[in-house]
C-alpha cells in the first residue's frame, strides 16, 4: 500500500451539505478526503458525494412511509462496486415509498 505523501490544509465546511453534520454534532468524527496514487486528495468525488447523499436520504426517510422519492440518475458517477448497495437501498425504499427513477440511456 502506498504511503500518503502530504495532507494539505483543507476546510471541510466548504463541502456541500456540511451544515447537516454540524447540526447533528458529527463534524469532528468525519474524515474527508482520500488517496489517489499515494497523494492525499481533499474532498469527495462526485460519486462519493452521491453515495453519501443517498445514505443521508435513506436514514432520514427510514421512519416515514408513502413518500414520493424522485431520484435523478442514482447510478451515474458511482463505481460498479457501489451498484449492488444502491440496488439494495432502492429495494428497501420501494417497499415503503413510491420511487421515481430518472435515467438517460444513450
């Protein structure tokens, strides 16, 4: 495994939806960033942000029912290893809610 060469100064408060973590007092327990070719990359990729948002939605609707959920291309931008997770969560959502998926096939 490659060693991380440097970790830059990074303000996670600039990330989308960070205010949610602050409201829930979880901001100190979340690590932001990752490594690519041994270099630290601050922030989340588009696919990682989508997975994070998907999980936030899942948690927030867990105790509700009969909602209309409109999801715009939930598989776009995520790697293939996350597809089974998304399918599992969609099935869970479909059991209690009305789910509308927007997709674009070329």
